[in-house]
């Protein structure tokens, strides 16, 4: 089968299309024919070697496809499913843990189905887990026009929170307002001052920072005393080590570095969050913007565009071109 393979970690150029052996599912897995694969920032961390994986390997965690084989015989061949935890999804076939798939309703388009779970579950645990947003709460979301940013904005606004997002351009500003942001701000040295002015000097209850190195110091200053700084990504690079005493100096604030795995680790938690995302899409309360699609062999360009901030919302790889819609 065709797959993107990484022989050694590095820049986008290490993503190479190759012929590899098809995977074989264990009893706890199902084999799926991948139609569309989602592309996420976590994929770049594995490609660069920030997260460990033994080369050669195929990146990607997320996608949508049809079940080819279920060793237990419970899921019929051809059933359309989506997933977000199957390492090796940049490929024509992948093995997925049977308890980590969701059925895809017929009305879903493939790009949405391929990109909704990782970003959707992330946004859900941020706004309904790390900090349970409600009426009267306030938050800052960096990368407000990114995949997670747009989804988290919708969920935060639906919960009744005041949502301050941070973006880099006029186009992204409009996308963020369309998603429900209360105020859209720009990156710059006066970002903390802008947030403090808008909150009468108090700061926000929680900062959701997916940018990392370039914004982390500001995030610590945008949150109120005893508020939460949630560092959930590192689009600009990993942050420098921090002395815990700084959290005291900033007003006894809390700092967390969460993950999808950690926030879906309890019994039934993956199903709860995944179903909440799917139902919100079905009800029309949650919209996913897929701004770019790439052929499988163009995975390197997809990574370049993602890291150069040339994309908004989600991006996907077309694994089966004739199925893409």
C-alpha cells in the first residue's frame, strides 16, 4: 500500500511517499481503508523528533474511512468510521483501536469527518474539562483562527463566556468573529495591555495557549490571580523551563499542559467527548472549516503551509482522490 514514510526526523522534506506493507489488526483493532486523513500540529512534532517515534514510521493520527476487516466480526465491512488515535494514518490503510472509533453519519462530508475528532475533542476538554466555562467567565484563545481555535471559540461562546482571541491578519480576524469571538486581538508587545484594559485590569479566568514559545510569557500575565494558563500546543516552539515560584508571583496562578490522551483516559470519556462533538455538528451548533486539501503525496507541502500559518481551520490529505467530496 501507499503511505507517507519518515526515514529520519527533520523538516517537511522528510515526508516521502513510499510502498509499505499493509498493517494487520490485532483482536482489539479494526483494519480501515483510509479515505481522508487529518493533518494536525502534533504530526509536525513527531516529524521533527520533538515527540519520540522510531524511524521509519508513518505519521498521522486522524482520519475517516471504511472498515475493511474486523477480527471480532462485529463491525460490518464498509462501515464508515472516524478516528483520532491511530498512529500511521497518512496511509491507504491503518489499524484503529476498536473502542476509539465513531460511526460517521451519512450527512457528514469526508473532510469534516476526517478532521473533527482531534480538534473537536481537544476543544471540548479545554472548555469543558481543564476549565469548565460558563456564563460570566472569560478566556483568551491564541491562534484563534486555527483548527482548535475556531472550534474552541464556538464552544466557549456557546457556554456563555466572553471570548478574546488572538490572530495575525484581517482575514483571520473575520473568521474568528464569525466563530463567536467577543473581541479579536493581534499579536504584539501590547497584547497583555489590551487584555488587561478590556477586563478592567483583572485579567481573564483562563488562557488557552496553543502557540507556545512566542506567547507563553504573555499568557502568564493575561490571566487573573488564581486563574488557569493552559498550554496545549507549541506552534512557535517549546517554551523555556519555568520556575514554579513564578506562578506564585503572578498571583498563585495554575499552569497545566494537557493532552487528548490524558483527557480521554477515564472510562467512557473518549466516547462522551467524541459523541458531544458529533452531536454538535449534527445539530448545527459546531462548524468545522476545512480550508485546504492536499493529495497524499503532497504531505510535505501541507506541513509547510501549516507551520508557515498559511492555513485557517483544518487541513486534510486526500488518500483516495475519487472519494473526496
